[in-house]
C-alpha cells in the first residue's frame, strides 16, 4: 500500500504522483520504442491504427470526458484535417508544416461552429454535432474538384527531410511518426489538465452555475475546448489518410463518429488512459473477428458472414459497460487497485454511482 503525502500545493499538479509512477511510464515508453523489433509489419500496422484512434480519442475525451459536452461529429473534423493536409501537400507545402496546419484548420472551424452549437445542452448538442457527421459525405461529394468526391483522392506520402514514409512500404517508420505525434499530443493534453484552463473544463463539466460564479466565462471555455478537441481530431484524420493511402466520401462517416464515442465510454470517461484503452478495444475487436472467421472456416469449414456482426458486438459491449461498469475499463482498474491498497478496509460505496450534475446546474 502506497501513501502519497502532499507537502505543497504543487503536489496536485505534478506530472507524476511519485517516482514509481514515472518509472512505469518510462518502462512503457521503452517498450513502445522497441515494439517494432518484436512484431511483424502487419502487426505493427495494427498497433499504428490504434495510436491514430487514440489521438482522436484524446480529442473527444477532452471535450466529452472533461468538459461534459457530448459530440457525434468528430468524423467531420477528422475529414477536414485530412483533406486540408492533402491539398497542402499537393501544393508543395512540407509535411512538417502542412500536418500541424491541418489540425489548426480543423480546430479553427471547430471554434467557429462552437459559437452557435454550444448554446445547446445534452441530447440537443449531440444531435447538432450528429448533423455534421451526416453532412460531411455530402460536402465531400459537392466539393468534388478539390476532394475527388466518390472517386476519392490518393494521399501523398510523408516526406521528412528527404526521407519518404509510407504506411505500406515503410510501416516501421510510419509507426514511429505516429508514436511521436501521440507523445506530443499526450503531453499537451496532460499539461493542459494541470493548467487553469484544464481546471476550468472540469468545473464547467461538474456545474456550469458554480463555474460561472467563480468567474469562468462559459462561452470562451467551451469554445477553447472544442478548438483543442477539433485540432486533435484533425491531426488524427491526417494520419488516418496517410494510413489508408486513399480517401473518399465513405472514409469519414457517421460510423466513425459513433465508434469514437463508443471508444471513450468503454475506456473510461474523464481519464486520459481511457482514450488508449478504448482505442485498443476498438482496434483489436475487428482483427479478432477476422481471425475467428478464418479459423472457423479453416478448421471446421464453417463460414460466418453475418451482416453487421462487428457493429452488433460493439453495441453489446457498450450496453454491457453502461449497465455493469459505467466508469469503463480504467474505472474497473481503479476499483481493483483500490481494493488491494485498502484491503481489508475497502468499501463498495466508495464508487457509488451518482449524477454528475443536477438539471438546475445547467445555464439556460
């Protein structure tokens, strides 16, 4: 059992709670750096896909998990970041400039959309963002001269100081590029939560009335949250385009937005770890289904071709977590860890479910 004694106010905003936690994260970083030495090109490609999903998950977690604003429209911002990145690369802009700019463009549009949309609350806000995911396919088709429409466009390779990175030709190099982006986004995310702005996000989530009473500007805070969230989504969309090598009107659809929301709910709302755990689940399940079909077909001559099987499994998992573990995978880990730390003094009521806010605490 570890006791963390706080001797200063800075203890609440440390990057690591204690030296042991820093050691385990350093060990994890070394493991991720050495992962290509252990996995094949196919396996490292699947891990790369999980990293790309984790970037978008951190963006949505910041908005929904920490600010309390549900969104079903992040596929829109991912598409905007992807196409902005492609057009700048085609215009001759270096990738090291085009890539961050694509995220900022998505974030800028997110901030503009925030002004009218964030006046809504709850299910109405979710429906408003849902409209963005529905419209993105039509927008891509209408802007066919720039986006390629239904036919799509080929995403140029990444070029860094003359070295070309391609998802299929150089999978290990592409993995390290995505890993570097994940680390940068994660550090920005983590330090943001330690800053006053991050505390403002949490205050708005818990009680808008109390946040406003403490002098927090709700409109500005929510707009900043959507700007940062859309920026992360735009970066993820750019990497997703490089991963696929080809994008069209069907790449960024409503299913992708729902998958991202499903991902953070399964991983654990309000925890940065939840974005990664959810990305692992969402990334691994399709692979398990494909391998299971191949095994059954080869070993027992059983062909399972059920339409919507993957969506049905995702829905069942989501319902199971909502009913039995609303805190997600990371919440379950916290309960297990707390049980062993406090045994035999652990009490189940420590994690009793309660409303995150009252209806009267929302600003009308």
